[in-house]
């Protein structure tokens, strides 16, 4: 499991800001940014893992331990990206070609 609590950046403001307002992500947290194949680490304060996925939720690229202040990172063929705490992808064994699943939150 990559995240059991994953927010969705559902509008231009939240997509543009991403995790910039946050000081960290706790284990189990994530942020899904739909409709993009790139991210930037400018203005970020902590490292993350980025899992780029296509429209079918197949992993296109995994970039581990992205450091703050890096310029844009691209993944041709990606439709969205999931940002996770650094080290999550390695712990989960996530790699290109994996198929992810999403389940609604239990209430």
C-alpha cells in the first residue's frame, strides 16, 4: 500500500501549490495531482517520492527521494502523479509497470 490517506489536488490552486504549504507528509499520507505529467520541487521544504501513473493507473515512472528545489521532473505517458513521503516507493516495492488500485475512504 502506498497511502491510506491520499488527498486529491482537485483544482488549479491546489494543483499549483501541491505540497508547498506543508512541512512534511506523514507515513501513509499522499497527494494525487491529476492531469499532469510533470512536477517541480521549487519552494518545497522536504523530500518526496513521486509515482507517475497513466490513465489506467499503471505506474509509468517512479522517482525516489526528490530533493527540494529541483526544477521540473517529467514522465512522458503519465496522466497523474502521486506524491508520497520519501522512501515509500522503495518500502512498497513500487516500480514502472505496476498497476495501482484506488479505494474510497472507509467512513
